[in-house]
């Protein structure tokens, strides 16, 4: 049985597969998910609460957020699409406490039917994703999960890094907006008008009584640079 990997096999075209080395191919076929048993990828098994579309492809992927928590997600892509072009993409979040096999997966599949590459993840501490104790919630982690999805999509050769957005269903709408405030990769083409992070060490300056208020443009440049570094960060 194949396992969840960082490479979405179902979304690779024949040319991309031929570029994989023998070692990489072996990893795709036999590497177990960190800390647990193997999960099927690219099989005919369908474990969702909604019908499978004949206009979208699906496979499982896994990646790690900045807190070191391993996330398992479903990647949906349009069927019969041009993989030589870069396509818009979405990170789709679940309702609070839900899993990717429910509403978020349906939204992701529907957006794939409309030409998007969409990823629906199990949040940290929930479902097939890692994090202990399980079945708990960390708002920090729930926000970071969106940025991790942007990281994952941005590394795919068929995704346009300048057109990645977030779609939060129910409770995750707030976490998606919080991620977009900080991570400008997920807020194009209209970045937030208020900066919620500082481009300089303003905490120390405010504690000592001095002023340190970076301009909006400076703060946006800093956050865009941080997003690019996160995309390029080795895994």
C-alpha cells in the first residue's frame, strides 16, 4: 500500500514523474507517515461524506507546520487540466472541530471543478493530523495550519504562487483571516490595510518609551519577504 508523502503523485504529469530519481520513487512507494501507520494515496478508496466528482482528481499529502505538527490533507485538482501552466490555488479550512472528509473537502473538490488546485487539511490535533493531546484545539496552531498549506501549495510546480488564497468554512473563517493578516501570500490581490505584525523590534522600543512604528509599506515588504522564505524553507 502506498503512503502519504510530501509529493502529490496524483497531480504530477508523466514528465514530472520521469524526473523523479529512483530513490525518490522508492520513497513515494514505501515511506511511512511519521509517528503512525501508512495511509493510502492514489487508491480508489473514498472515505468522504460527499459524492466523488468525476471532474476533479484527489490524493492525500502530508506536510509540517511551523510548530512541527504533521498535517494530513486532501489535494484536489481539476481533471484533464493543463499541468504545464500555473493555476490559482486555495487552502480550505474545516469548521471548528471538523475533519477534511466533511464540508471543507466538498468545498475544495467544488473549487477544483472550477479550475483551482485546492487543499483541505485536518487541523492540528484533529483527524489524521498530528499533535498531542489529540482532539484539542490551539488557536495559534489553527492559524499556522493555513500558512503551512500556503507553503505546500507554493512548492508545487503547477501552482501560481501569486494566486494562492484561503477559504475558511464556518469557524475556520476567522483563523483564515488571521493567517491572511500576517501572511500576505494568502491575501492577494488586496492585502489587509492594517498591519498586525511589526517590521522592526517594536516591542523593545515601546517598553523603553521610544516610538517605532514602521510604515504600512515597510511592514508589508517584511511580511512578503517572510512568506517567500517560508516557501523556500527546506523540509
